[in-house]
């Protein structure tokens, strides 16, 4: 399988869990060292490998899929875990932020699926694309990100309607710790909006608690391994004692 966005966070954990179950995994993202570390963590003998890919570059998406197919001899599954999440009030979001977010979170997803399609049709394969449980009720200052995730979910429906021989799953993930998606957040913007997130119930809408990265990843692996197609999942923490 190919996991795009596998150098950190949930994508990396999906790759490692799948490898532990016996899948041969190609880890793809931009940061070479982090990819090598993930391949090493999968363990000698797991048959894992890495492909460097910036999904904003259409040719890089095609190359990543071609290299994965070469390495694996085909493709049974693709996971798209790639995303950027700029914390910015919507009135302040520049064209650059919009274009970077949409090309990373939406357009890249479609380009990867397009390149993988012939291989997935051959294998009757599966695709899991990671969205967010906050889609539909955007947290203040996360409107650009939420818009991209709403578009990603519509993209999944569009692919599904035209290609019924491939199983497409949207996995809406709730708040998850141990990832790097928050690394770009401006602390001043966070301090300004986070009281509103708590007071107006935005945080609780995304689960009774935060998840650990391995918990979130386990839902994606489940979607790829159950004998049926889970079309749309929302994954949050279990209520804790
Ligand atoms: N953590 C949460 O609370 C949460 C909640 C809801 C949904 N999600 C979703 O879960 C998914 C995984 O996020 P995460 O939390 O695990 O964050 P993360 O640790 O930041 O992972 C994001 C991945 O995307 C890759 N990426 C970013 N830009 C890229 C580009 N231009 N080309 C190729 N790869 C790129 C990053 O690798 P490089 O930088 O090496 O390229 C990294 O591997 C995302 O879709 C995110 O929206 C997360």
C-alpha cells in the first residue's frame, strides 16, 4: 500500500500498523529523513520503502505512485493523510494560504488517486482519505482548513460516483495528539480563539477527549481491512472513565 503524508503523525502510524499486520508499505511525503526513520521503524524484513513527494507538484504525484507500483508490483490500497492546517481568521487568509491549503489537501489527493486508479481497479483496491470531524462546523480560525476538508469529502463522493470498482472511504478524524499538524499554528491566534473553542462547544463536538495518534490510525487501518467498504467514518476518542 501507499501512504501519502506518512513522514509524521497519523499517516506514519497507519503505515507502521499496516506493516505490523504484514502489508508492504511505501511511505511518501517531503521530508526524506523522517521517511527513512519510518521505514526503519517498520523493521527489517517488512519490505517497506520511501518515496519523496510534494503533492503540490502534479508530476511528483505521478512519480510517487509509479515508484510505489514498481516497489510493490501493484497497489492494493492508498491512504491520503496529507494536510496542512494554517490557523488564520478567515478575513485574514491570503490567496497564498488558500492556494497552498487547497493544493495540498484537495488537489493533491485527486492527483494521487488519478495516478493510482488503473492499479486500484486491477486489484479492486481501497482508498482512505483523511478528513476532519470538525467539517460542517468549522472552528473559528480554521475556516480555510475546514473548507478544504469539505471539498475533500465531496471529492471522495465524486470519485466514488464515477469509479464504483474501487472502495473509497472518508475518515473524519477527531482531535489527535502526537502529530505535527499544529506545528504551524501562530500562538497569538491560538490564544485569541481557543477560549471560544471551549466556551462554544467546538472542542466537545470533536470528541469527549483527545485521541493518541495510534488510536486515530487504527480506525484507518480498520477501514482498509474489514471485509466491507466503510464509506464515511467519524472517529473520536472513546469516553474515558
Ligand atoms: N491531528 C488532528 O487532531 C487531526 C484532526 C483531524 C484531522 N486530521 C487529519 O489527519 C491527517 C494527518 O494529519 P496529522 O495530524 O497526522 O499531521 P502531521 O503530523 O502534520 O502529518 C501531515 C503529513 O502531511 C505531509 N505533507 C504536508 N504537506 C505535504 C506536501 N506538500 N506534500 C506531501 N506531503 C505533505 C507531512 O509530511 P512532510 O511535511 O514531510 O511533507 C506529514 O507527513 C491530515 O489529513 C489532518 O488534516 C488531524
